[in-house]
C-alpha cells in the first residue's frame, strides 16, 4: 500500500462549484500533512498545511481525520485559475522526509 | 532573490553518457533535496542533504550520486545514464525546525535518455 494515496481524477467542475478531494495515508506518513499545488509542467508549491482542528484559507479548507486516516481539501467557488494538480503530502515520522501522493487533477471550466 | 534555480532546464542523453544537474538556492536553507517525478508515481526522493558536506540516500538512490560542497549548491550526478532515468528532476530546499515542512522547489529539469 502506498503511504499516501489519492484519486488521480480528473475532477471536472464548472466555475463557482464546490469540489472536495480526499487523501488517505498509512501510519508511516502520519506526523504532519500538507496540500501542495502543481501547475502543468511547473514545480509544486505549498498551498496549505493541515491541522487536526481543521484550517481555512480563503476559499480553501483542509481537514485531518486521524481516526479514519484521511485528509481532505475543499475548494469553494472554484475559479478557472484553480485548475491544477493537488498533491497530498505527509511528513515521514522518521525524519525530514515528505511523502507525496500522486496528485489529483482539477479542471475548472467556464 | 531567485529562490531555487536548476541547470539545465532540458537535456537529452544517450544511454551510458554522464551528466551533472546543478541546484542552487539563495535562501540560506540547511536542507536540500533531489526528487524525480514520473507519471503515475508522484515525487520520489532520490537523495537529500541536511547541511554542507553531508548527503543521505532517499527512496530511489540507485544510479545517482550527489555532492553538497557548498551550502547553497546541491549537485546530482548520473554516471551512466539509462532510459529508466528519463524523468523530470526537481530540486528543493527547506529551512530547519518546523519550517522544514515548507519545501521550495526549483523549476525542474526535463531529462530524456535515449
């Protein structure tokens, strides 16, 4: 089983829609979690960290469910510019190693 | 402030050739990483460094070597390139402590091995 697993998508949504992605993780990648965003043929960039209490940054909300071992990302009022691949990332309990999921692709259409 | 830069951006090699990828960061970060990204595989860690003069193996180190002679530079070498090493290579850096979780990536190097 992969340490961090994601549905590759693509998720096709119209502008203004609300979309949610889930990501599941195994115990070895269970210290901290993050969502990174990667545009086509570009480098990944940190979108937001995920806290146990949940956290919100504008239209983006991230939540962590340790009991069920999943992380979620909710995007409200989708914009065309939200089209990208969203990488679910865990921090290895051993050390300074981030474990990346394969990414979920989002396509927002007019 | 350029952040993380990578040289070259593109390269085509023949099987058996060697090359070195250069990563440079101007953020005074302690930690640097080399990843490869392949379709359906996600980012996989090749080697990493926790400081000048130190390196360690990541998830997929075979066929690669690295050096960190200066804090700002992290070099990735392919001694004898193989088609399986065709990939996009990303370098990243991060500070220490809690800030380690934020990795800053370079723009990537697209390598094709024929």
